C-alpha cells in the first residue's frame, strides 16, 4: 500500500491525513476534525 502522510491546516489547526493510493481514498483523523469544529480541550470525549 502506497501512503502519503500529510497535515492539512484548517482554521490554523492541524488535521492529520493519509492517502491510500491503492484505494484512491483519503483517511482523515476524526479527533482532529472534532477539535477544529468544537474547539474542545478533550475531543476524545465525543
């Protein structure tokens, strides 16, 4: 599996992503997305 790890910047916060070239799909860290959307100090609680 060919992976490209990148970090996207959204509203000045990092969102971790991984590209799966075989499936041609992005995988996005949901905890990072929750952090950006809710500004929670403990996003794992969601």
